[in-house]
């Protein structure tokens, strides 16, 4: 990930950790919550903080990484203001993550025991969850949110967590 994306990642991590501390979460719970947020962000925006031309307020919020095209969705999680709150909050990685986690506790109370993809879908309620095949081409729709397919990215981020937790050194190396 680039510099901006590293900054987004740091904001997401800080939001999850702060949220977890206030709820007295264990290290395991914090780690799982990070995995769920990462998987969601990979599927929704590929770690790009997206403004939206249909949402003029989002265009002036910096940083942003260009424009998304999904209705009036904005930010890393592609949150829609009518359901998630202010556009400014959706464009702020820390605030958007806190919103996501609050909804996770409500919409997926069993988030610790179910598949992360299931939790992501319950929170995001994407109309395109999973692989949707275009009957005309026999290929997946390019815009389909696919939380299941993001397992490899989430696993790779586990390695990143170890790296960051050990001051930029690979444990055991």
C-alpha cells in the first residue's frame, strides 16, 4: 500500500483499538475486528478513500483518492450518508471505522464466531454480496462486492500485523 493507504490503515487500526479498549475486548477480539474491517475495505474500495461526484460535499474532503461510482457512497467503506451519517464522517477513516464497528455489534452479534465475510455482509448489507454471474457473459459482474474473495488479502494483512507489532521486523528473522 502507498503512503496514503498506510495512513488509512493506521487510522483504521487506531479506531479498532480504541473501540476495543472501551469495550474491554481481548487481543483476539481486536485482531478479529481488524480482519473484518480490512476485508470490508478491500472489497468496498481497495483501500482508496473515494469521493463521489453525486455527493458534492465529498469532493472537497481531503484526502480522497478519486471517485467511486456507486450511487452516493463515499469513503473507505463506501458508506451512504442516508444510512451511516455525515459524509465527512464517512470520508474520515477513523470515524467510518467506528461507525462500522458499532453496526457490527448490532447486525452481527456473533461476529467472533462466524465467518468474517458473513459479518462484513451483515454490516454493509451489500446488494452484490458474493459472486454474481452476468448471464450474458457467464463472467462475474465487475462491480460485485465479494467479501469471500478477500480471504487472501486478509491473510496477507495478518502477516502485516505481526510486522507492525514488532517494530517493522519480521518475528524470528
